[in-house]
C-alpha cells in the first residue's frame, strides 16, 4: 500500500476524513459538525495529520501544542485512529512518527496522549511504540447550574 502522510487542509479534506474519525468518535453526528469542531479547535493549534491512500484517508492523528505546570510544553495527541480495513499495517506508528517530527520542529519535547482504561489493544500498541503510562486521568460530568 502506497501512503502519503499530509495534513488535512480545508473543509473538503476534513469531510473525507470524517468516516475514519467516526470509528473513534461515534458521537460525532455528521461530517459538517466534525468540520466545524476541527476548525474551532484549530484556533488552539489543533492539526489533523492524515495517512492517505490515493485520495482516501485511512488513518488520522489530531494533535496540538499544550503547556502545563507539571510537564511544561508538550504535544498532545487528541486523536489517533486507523480505518478498520487498514489496521495492522504500521499506519498508526507512521502517523505517530510524523506527529513526533512536527512536535520536535516546534520545540515540543514530549508526546502525550490519553487512552481509555479498557483499550487494551491501544495500550499494547503504545507500549510497543515506546510510550509509558505517566498519569491516570479522572473525569466526571458536571451538573447543570441554574443561571
């Protein structure tokens, strides 16, 4: 399979990426909502890197620069997904390699991502890639407040 790794640029590219992203983020209701959210997140530095087989995206890595007191500046990988029919071909590692190159070019010394506690296959992939667990993230929904 001949792949090209390049950023998804513009609404048309993003629409083509939607079916792959929806496998990771099934709560996204439509390509148009996806395009709008990516465009809003771009204001915070979010970029979507895609593995393209001809004009078809088969893998995606969404990432952005961040900074925190605990880590300093780093590259956060929001999304990493490979189309089910393209998995096990090294696309995920190629995407992470490309994100790491982008991060280094921006002077970001760390690559950070979250994965679900029950995502054992993903965790195994990240261990093989050389990533180690660095934290356990806790979350809860906040109740609506009366205004």
